[in-house]
C-alpha cells in the first residue's frame, strides 16, 4: 500500500538514481511549500507584525524581481540564469527592514518563482533551491544599519543563495558532473550565473549617486 501511494507522487529513475514528482507530486509539493511559508509567517510574527508599508514594499520588490527575471541574459541547461538584477530587489527589502522581513520576502518570491518556472527532481530539492535559497537573500538585512550596508548586505545575501544552490548541486545534480569532482563542479556551475549578475549589480551600487538614491528610498520606507 505504501509503495502504491509513493508511486502516485513519485516516479523513480532506477538507472539515474533520481526521483521525479508526478503531477500529483508537484501539487503536493506546492502545498508543502505553501504550508511551510505560512509556518514561517506564524513563527516570525510575534508581537511585531509586518506593517502595511512593509508588505507594500515587499510586494513591489517581488513584482520587480519577476519582471526582471523575464529579461534573462542567459539561461543555463540544468537550472540557474543570469537576470537583470532580480536578486537585488529581494536583498533591498532586507536592507530596508532587516533580515526578518527580507527572509520572508525572499521565501515568498522563491515560492512564486517555483510556481512560474517549476524545476523539481525530488521533493526536497525545490525547498532548498527556491524558498530557502531566495530567502537567504534576505540575510542582506544583517547590514541594514551599517555603513555601505546595501553593498555588504547584497554580498551576504547572494552568498547565502549561492551556498544553497551549491548544496543542491552536490546532493542532487552530481550525475551531471561528467566525472569531475562534484564539489568543484557545483561551485563552478553555480558561480557561472550568480557571479556575473552580482558583479554587474555591484558596479552599479558603487556609484555614489545610486547609493544616495536608494538611501532616500530607505528614508521614505521607514517614515511613519
């Protein structure tokens, strides 16, 4: 009985050693991710709930991230793409409101990204590649009150996302390493699309006028 239920949700590739979700499996996965997101909101709420302004700015950031993800510079065959600054918009929310709001926004965007362009080979891999990886971009909020915090926060958030994808590469995509060391393969593959976008973004953030502009946006975002 257990095997029949398992087969209903999962297709097993015996030769490749992989598990692929069926349509029912993908639906179940979305439900699990949605419940996980609700749990994140419930645990992080506490006495200080997200304000209407925080929700509004987060919604705008997610929208901009979706729009910029459409203009893909290059899409890689086994997942990952160089986009026009979509990571920055999620990191920026962390810079505005701190890591809590940033992580929640990133996780929500990760769920949305999975719904728009699902890529799953196991039930666990999408959790690490979508809500957790994009949620890590919200770690940018650690430097929300620091000098040059927008730059340091962006580097931390992108590094967090990079580590998540490297882990999934080692654990779930090792078969694509082609005989080379799987750790080096995953480090190189994921750097090939994350690093170029990060460098382009940092070059823009290094312009003083740009940082001043984002500083004014932050002042507006924090006004009562």
